[in-house]
C-alpha cells in the first residue's frame, strides 16, 4: 500500500517483535519517524537496525507499561523532543494465565489489565493534547474480536482487558468525532507470533497470518485518507 507519512511522528508500543515490529518498520518505510516502545532493549535495537538499514529513522524507549507513572510522562517528553505526535499504535499486550477465571490471582488480573487496558487509557490521557493538535491525529489499538464480547473459557483476563479497551476506544472516538482525529481498533485474527505460540504450545493447527501481512491494514488506518472512525476492523 502506498502511504506517505513523511514528516509525521508515530509511537508504537510493543514494537520489539511480532506485529508491533512489523508495523513500526512499515511506518518508517512510509516516511514517519517512529518511536519504538517495548520492555526489551535488545529487541528494540534489532528493529532499529532494520529501520535504519532501510533508510528510516527511529527513537527507542525501553519501558514497562506497567510503570504507569512513566507512561504519564510520555506526552510532555515527546512534545519537548519532537514537537508533537501524529500517530499512536497501541499494540503492546500480554496474554496472562489461561486458567479458570475463579482461579486467576488478583495479582495476575491486575498485570493483564494494567498492560492491555490501563496503560492505553494513560497513553490517551498523556498524548491526547498532541494528537488533537496534529493535522490528522490517528490512533489504532490492537484488540480481540468476538471473544472480547462473548467471552472465551480460560481466557478471562485477556478477553476482559480487551473488552474494556474496545469500549474505552469507542467511547473516546465518539467524544472526538468533531476533530480531525480518527480512532479505530484492529483485530488481526490468528497471527504467527510469540503470544500465539504461548497460547497454543506445540503444533498450531489453525491457519495463521504473518505479522508482515497486516502492515497495510495498519497503514490504511493511520493514513490521512482514512475515513473510518470508531470501528473495530476485523482482518480475515
């Protein structure tokens, strides 16, 4: 997909591997300066090397999104260093325990909700002024599909956190509908990632996509020409 993001600054969370890394490289390839955020320094450096080898530019922010006080500082820091922000791709997530809901410890519930939901709420809180001030502010959150509505046995924390994210993002989208911002959710379906392999140890018997297969879908949603807003986009 041909998208020109020259002059734009994008923040991608969960950018050290899998879908997040692929999307970050796609954004850089389209001309954006990409802020790479993830816990793993070595993973970020590997993605940065690929971006720079392809002629792009990136900035690394090693951060655990459970450190919510650090998340709160991102808006002022990005404004001071880059002058603004045009795109947020909230991709970082954790699977959590796959076990009966009543057996999940409060600590594990909090971990999953903190990364998959609360960190995104705090990102919006700190980055909203920058994205509103952008010519065409764009946000895409990676989420789950129907199971985040109907539930899925043994996936309680993950699906509950994604259900909360879906409602939050749609609510926020309604609130900014009179601005130039576009906010959407994307459900990628089964993708060959570390999280999928964690969920299904051994041979995966379902058809999966590769992270690179999804790049155009994210690029379309962050482009200036995107006309979707407040949608949950399901990739088949």
